[in-house]
C-alpha cells in the first residue's frame, strides 16, 4: 500500500493537501497496521489499491503467456494455448477495469450526490490523472464514466492528454548499425524530458506552443525524428559532419530516389561479373572461404577431395548435378566479390569526401525548391553520400566500423534485404539453422528475386520522414547552434565525451568551451553521456587504443565542469575545475542526473541494454515527468557527484536514487512542488 501511495503522489496535480488527507497519507506511509475507519478518503484509496493489486496479477499472467508464446522452442499447440490465455487475461483486465470504474462512479455519487463544483480530494484528482494516462482513456470518456464533465479536467489543472503524448511510442529510425544510434528506452526518455522542459518554458501544455527542439550533434537524426512528433514545432537538426546531414535530409525528402539506387545495386549484383575489375579479388575471397569446399569453391568440383567423392557416390550425384553445383559456387563467388568490392568502394567514397565543400550546401534552400532537377549536381552529391552512408552502416560490424572490415556475404546481404521489410522476400529469408546445402538453394532464389522500388521501406521503425518534413538542417559548429536563442530546448549527444585524444576534429578547447556555454545557459538543455566513476580516467586498460594520455584524468573533475569553470593543464593534459577553497561554489539545485533501472525496465517488458551506463544530465527539474517505479531514476547532481567520487557502480547509484526519491516524496508530498 505504501509503494502505491508513494507512486501516486508523484502524479499530477501538485498542491497543498487538506489536513484530513495529509493525516491519512501519513498513516499509509508510516505503514501502521491499525484499523482505518470508513471515510471518504479511505474508501477512495482502498478501492484504488484493490484494483491495482488485481491489475498487477493479471499483467503477470499476460506476461508469462507472452513469454511462452514468443519462445522459439515452443510448439505450435502450446503457442495456441498461450494465445488463448492472453485473450482470457485481457478480458479479465477489461472486466476488472469496468468494475472499478463503476465503483469510482458510485464513490463520486455517494460523497458528491449533487455533483456541482464541490472540491474533490486531491487524491481523487491524482487517481483520475493516473488512470487516464496509464489505462489509455480519453479525457471525455473517462469523465463520463465517473459521472463528471470533461471540463473538470481543466478546472483541476491537470493535463493527462499532454502526458500521454509525451509517453506515446513514436520511436522512428532508419535501419543502421552506426555506433551511437540511440536505443528506444533512451530516446523515449529524451522525448518526455523535452515535453517537460517545454512546459516549463512555455507555461503551456499545447503542443504547438512547445519550444523548438534542437539536436546539436544529430548524427542520423533518429532522436529528432522520434522526439518531435505531429503537432510540435519542427526541430532543428545539426551535425558538423555534412555527410550526416546529407543522410538525414535525403532520407526525409528523397527516399524514392534512394530506393531506386538500392534496386539498381541489387540488379547490378546479379549480373555477370568480370572478377579482375574488382578491388576485392579471388585471392582475398579464398582467404575468407575454405579452399576445396564444393559449396564455395568453383574449382573444388573439378578436383574433389576423397571425402567429397565418397559423398557423391553415396548420394548418387550425377555429373549434371555436379556441374550445377559448380555454376552456383561460381555465382556465389562472384556475388561475394561484388558485395565486398562495392562495400570497399563505398568506404572509399566516404573517406575521400570533400566535407568543406559539402558544408557550403544550403540544405534549407534546397528544401524550398523541391523537387530539384534530376541533373542537379548538388542534389546528386547529396543523394550519393546519403546512399553510401546508408549502405556502409547497413551491415553489422564484427569489430566495429572503425576497422573497415565487414563480412559482407550472402548471409549479411539477405539480412540487409530482410531489414528493408521486403514483403516478397519470405521464401528467400535465411533459416535459423543454415546448412551449406541450404545456402545454395537460397542463392538460386536470390538470383531470381526481383526487388521493386515500392516493395520495401527505409524506415525500419516509425515515421522518420514525416516528423522531419518541416525541420531545419544545418552543419554548423556547436557554438553557432547553441547561440540560436534561449527559447529553445537543446539536446547534446557530444561524440567527443569519451573520445578526446582521438582524431575526431574536436579540440580540447572546443570541449571546454561547450561546457562553459552550458554552465551559463539561460536555455534548458539535455546532455547525454556514459557514466564513469570519478577515478576512472586514472586507470589503465589493455583495450585502450589511445596514442596519448586521456584528457579526462578524473571524471569527478569533468562532471564539476557543468557548474565550475575548467582550466586545461596542458602539461598534465587534464581538465581541472577552478574553485576557490575559501569560498566553494555549491552545486546548482537545477542540475539533475537521470539513470536507468534495468530491473524495472525488464519487468515492464522494455528492451533495454542490461549493462547500460547511459546517463542524462539536465538543468531543470524533471520529477514531474518521471514517476516513482519508472525505468528511469532521478538524482540531484550533488548526490550524483558523491556517488561518482565514492567509486560506486552504476547499479548501486540507481538503488541510491530510488531510496532518495522515496525519502524525498515522504518529506515533501504536502507541498506544492512535484515530488
């Protein structure tokens, strides 16, 4: 009961509780077991608690049944039984919800028989907000079911529809294996933080009045496309690397042309090949494949191994069959050589790109003059680089793209096509357990397979292009973008936080200046980084590939750079905070760190990286949008620093944040601030 009450207190509306409500809440929070006499407040909360308990039990049944159904090893009969259990449990959930709504209506009629504008308990308003957001009711439908008019929502000064939009799943990405592409759980939190920061700036819960969202280091723009949805002001998408802006812009406005290029490449792969014209040759191919393997080596059929000869005799293979096998092995060899030659060519295009010239393109002017002529050289360059980047990051790396070694073969190409959601690909897709003989069968089907321009999508999830149609695209330095005004919300996923000391085109002074701008910012910002304990920079690592000592010697010093000026000690190659020991500067109360509770996320069925070290730092109070028992947890920045200085691991800080939040709610629930 206490945990439910604590969670409920983190929901809107926030205000001063009348004495009788405050006394009842204190009794629940103290976990006293004495008898609670019937009262308006007790009847209200105990009914809500009973419904919550039943709801959790049914949710567990649904989760267990789905786990059985989705298990690859589950047989068809058991899958059907699991589906039946899910349907039955969902019906039970609907019945429980209907019963509770009837009880809530009865409670409303009992204690407020004349309706009117009598003040309902603050707990009642919180329960209503919780149910509308969590159960998916529309405001009008919910209020009608409890016997009230929808206009009461505005009188109570709560905004459930705004909160539902903030929490709605609008994750939108172009399929990519590029390092740094943000996962769904992180992007969903950034969206909620944007809505909350926007509400604080605009004093409004109207989407069109939200401030502009600015993605300063946008990369492939998946964050902006996921966060800024229909009804919000168009975002600003920026990345100093113009190739990234080519990608985001082209995939917003010219997906049809990019799909055409993919179809042309697919057709090119199936044509006959002059191997000597390729940068990846037969010698390189033989290094990757076992010589003498009849499935991959065309010459193996002419001079088979004793074992292969014995197998052919056992299975009665005719000469005709062996010749066919040789032709297919030849085609497989040609395909893989062409795959890898194409991939190396793409890599060469990206390496030789004239980024200075590309940076002069006015992407927003291009957007206004659409469609551009097909022979427009500027448009051709943009589309070529966008397609090259897409192809480059469409194949899963084994050792990271930094090494430019990708095993592009039949398997990976079929996986690439599968990721495009090609409807006609079902009979060509790879099986779970692939044998060499099956590879030949799939090769035959692939050679006959025709890819059509309108048969696949580049947006693997969501509505990428729709959400970015009105966006402004730039490839400016971060300092220019951060100067766009204090009436915007800035998201920074600086790729340089853990890479200072590498050749990334971002100097140590730039890094220092970025923190200086954020320290004095009048605007709201969200900063994405990876957690490391304060002393992490002093440790050595066998995996470290730096050619010089790391600039961040002590992460505690670096974290303090968000509120203290940093000096750069060039001799020590370290950032050091400037603080007067006689007059130490306190940590600003508006700085918060946000981490992820992996166990809670998993329990809620969220797809989250178990060993995540992601944290978000913000310069505004995020408590209103992150309730207790959420997969995200909040900690004031001064307490976060204490944890980092103590060398605590990520999981222990999460537990510390949960304990802090419970304690904070108990001490402050009777006030008017979000807890």
